[in-house]
């Protein structure tokens, strides 16, 4: 997939403030194998925004355009208006999902006017100007982006098989626990998940939203290629997985893990730098690629168990 990132900001376009949102989105996309083929910073001018969206979409080189900034209700917030101006069709579900997810964090999310639209064979999604907010909003809808692009470009395949295929290939690689927070976890043969609690005997269990943590083996291998001697549990994750794009799953997704069911409550986290894990491992992928969940149904989980994405 090839993407364009358009930062809409008066101050950044004048060089008065560094653009942080565009580069952060580029990093996030790159980690998921998406090439950023176009990048620009322009002022909050509807005609300029519409012109560049038209140029990029009609050029045929981009599958996805992400705008960041100008989605609120201030007089200069005109990105949604410019997007509507060039849209062939709207995709309301993207904006609805992003607002619903953002409302979990702030009541001000109700002020967002972000839209998603189709022009020619390109999907355009408006994101907030905050780097953190932009990534969180994109993560909330990411599961549907590739499928939407394929449909826009004429794919006639059924929707359901892709979901089942991903689920069939995903599995648990390791299960880990620790006695204390902020330290590496130790792989064990099996763990017991208890509803509304977490993993029995693990330091992170309790009545809160991050009862269980998950990280992909693919993320760990990325660090191994950088020369770090790390393995399952070294980033304090409880469950190490393979074959599933964890940070691409939206909050609210339910997963079947062996004999248990969990619901995703958070994507990534703010790391307390420099924490014990950072000192021991030399880097940390958990803040960017780890996810957290609450336990809905208890059960035993062990390496080799299949992971299934449950329909909501």
C-alpha cells in the first residue's frame, strides 16, 4: 500500500512550529509495511487542501491519503470541508469509529468533524493534528483500511474469509509472568486467566483495564535484528503472539486465546523512561506495538494455542 500524508497547519507551513504529526504517522505506517510516497505541509486554506487532495488522488499513485490537522470547529479548521469538496463518496463509519474511540479519552472528541471519503481509487481519512491523537484514531480504524482500499479499487472477494484466514494463522508463542511491575517477565508452561482479574500470580493482574499485555513475536524479532539479546517476556508482555497485527486491532476487539476470551482496552502506552525494562533491553517496543486487554472469560493458555478474532 502506498500512502500520502498531508499536514494541515498554518504555523507549521510558515516554519514556526515543527511538524510532529506527519513524521509520527510515517513511522507508524512504515512499521506496518506501508510506503509514504507523498508528504506535504500546507496552511489551513480550503482551496489549497482541496487542490492537493485532488492532485494526489487523481495521480493514481496513492491508495491512501491521511490528513492531520484542521478537523475541529475553529474558523480556520477547514480540512473536512475541503475533503467533502473533492469527495466522490463518503465513508461515514470511519469518522464514527474514530470519534467513539476518542470519546473514551476526552469529551472534547465530540467536536471533531473528521470525515473519510473516496476520490477515484483513493481512500482519504482526516485525522486530528495531535501526533498522539492522529495515531490513536488511525489505529482505531486500521483493521478496515486495507479491505476498504481493495474494495474501492474493484476487489470483489467476500469480506469474511480474510478475517477467518488471519485468525487461523495466529497463535500464542509464549506466556509469561512476573512478581513485580516494571521488570522482565519469565516464560512458563501455562497461565490461568481469571475473569475481571488477569493472570493468576502476575503483578499486573487486578481490577483495572490493563490486566493482560500482548506483544507480537515479530516485534521482538525486530529488536533482535538490531542486535538486542531479547526474547519472549523481556518487554514485560504476558502473552507473545505470532501471525496477528496486534496494534492494528481496534480497541473493543475481542480475542479468543486458547480457553479464554479478552477484550482489547488500549493500544500502546506511555513508557516511564528510562524504566527498568529500557535499561535491561536497550530499547522498548511495548509503548508502540504492545496492546492491553481485560479478561472477559477465564481459562488456561499455553504456547501453541490458537488466537481467534471474535465477531463483535
